[in-house]
C-alpha cells in the first residue's frame, strides 16, 4: 500500500547547510558553475542537479517542489509567485493561437477573466460548461481542444468535479486534465483519480498564514522541465517563479497542514449542519443535501474531511454586507477575500472574488446576491462561534426560511 500524502510529507527530511533541522535558504539570484561546459549544458536543457538563475529555479524552490510532489503524488512540482502565475504558465505552455479550452463554468473569478478575456489576445477560446455534466463536457470537445480545466471543489459554489469521469473522458480524446486543487489539499488527490496536472494557490490552506502569495504546478518531470526551458518555457520566460525566501517559509508551514485541514473541516461541517437545520440555504460538500456529496465521498480521504469552505445564502446583498460587517465587529473573523487563514474569512463573492463574471452569468450558475462564502477558521470552541454568529443574525433579523425536519 502506498504511503498517504501526510506520511510522505512527514518523511521528507533535509539538513540545513550547517546541520539545521530546516534546510538553508538559498538567498542568491545566480549560481556558479565549476566549468563553462556545465553552464552550456544547463542552457541546453540538461538541468539535473544544476542551478542557473533564480528565475529558473533555486534549491529552496526545489525543496518546496519536492514536498508538493509528495502531497499530490506526482513526479515533481514547480513553484510560482502566485496561483495565477501557475495557471497562466500552464495555459501558455499547452496552448497555441487558435486552440480551445474547456473549463468549468464555476471557477475563481481571476481564472475566468484570464480564460474569457485575456486569452482572446492570443486567439485562444474557452467553452464554459457545467463540469458536473460529463455529456456536456464531451459535447464541447473540438479538434482544437487542448485541455479540460476544472477545480476539484469549485470557487465559490463548491460544486464537486467527478475527476474519475473527467479523467476517463480526457484519456479518450488524448487531452490533458488540469485540476486546481486549492480548496481540497489532502482531502482530494487528483493524480490518483487520473488528473495530469494539478495546480495550487499556495496562498491559501497550504501556507495557512495569509502572509504571502504563491502557486504551484504538480505534474510529470517532462512537463515541469518544459515550463523551465530557457527557449520555450512559459514559467521561465514569463518570469513568475517564486522567491526563495517565500518558498522556505511555505515549506515550514506545510508541516502542520494535516492538523489544520482536519480542524478546518470539522468546524465547517459543524456550522453547515447547524445553519441548514436553522432553515438557511447552505452549500457544503459534507451535507447529504449537497449535489456533490456522493462524488466527494467517493474520491476523498475521509481523514481530512470535506474541506473548510461553506456558503450561506442570507437573502440579499444588503443582508450579506450587514452581517459580514457585524461579524467582523464582533471579532468572529475578517471581511476579506482569500481562505485558509486561522481566523474565519468571509466575503460576498458576487461583488468580490467572482465579480469578473457578468451578473447574468452569476445568476444562471446559481451565484445569488445574498451568498456569503466562508473560509472557516481553526476556532477551538466552534459551538461558541455558532452561538455568536446566530446572535449577529438575530440582531439583523436574518432568519432561515423554514426549519429542516429532523
């Protein structure tokens, strides 16, 4: 039996330059060669064991990349200065002018804008489909389709992609399946379900401290090296490689990921069940009422739960804004974008992280005005958190429509 991702991470062990329990940080922009021929060979693509320039890679980036490859069960991984840096590098590496992409209709707003608007400059077209409807995905495939792109658990509606079915479809047409697994590290392992390339915004759960922006691409050695190629590598030539100091910091924080994900998931499930019982429209993959519940159960590692994200519909944008402002005043969390922090973060995605999506499309996909996205924190007493949130709702006269029958 293969080791779990958490054990693979735990078993990674590096000595620092002077015997430290943390690997030494490579604080250099450029690296020396013992011979001119080795430098030439490195520029020609023979990069094994050699460092060229920190835009290419660095020892600190390599350490973090090895940890991410262990997390996702891939051959290797590259790290980038942001999640969008990782996403854009993959797209530009796989697609040429005139090519076509199939994407989930519910994705992070920045990814949506990149695919729908920015890629038009390069004559790269995207079809946005209901990723949970496999027939619709297949019907969208054309002769020029170069990738199927989705999020394991979508932002912000928390739709769950059937990665096994999507991977089978991708293999049928010889198209790579690219999966953004930002919302579900450890809970879902896309590589075991057939995904070819896994992307992360390291900014979120993996780093966990909301103090940096970073991204990752996990995949085969061949693909990750192609991203760093000095002649044709999108990562190398677009200059989106992660800084070594940040790489070292994220690597340290990854050591507690397995503990944090369990608590995020435990707290989110508790609140989701409570608010659903109170008659609110709640989306959380751990609820039996969620359309993706069975799919999530089938492809998840139950040790780490259903994730730390939930949405709650409070009826109107006015209600959502008032509730978020009051919860922040009462120190229940922050009215802020992003996720994976130790405190709860909340935002109305229709006017923030999904604002790039036209209003009509938001309504069509089920993104209502009153929807609040919660990244549930690491609260030690989640019952107290629920009581305080309920008090805030009562003060604003925000009520669930009906009690759910027990």
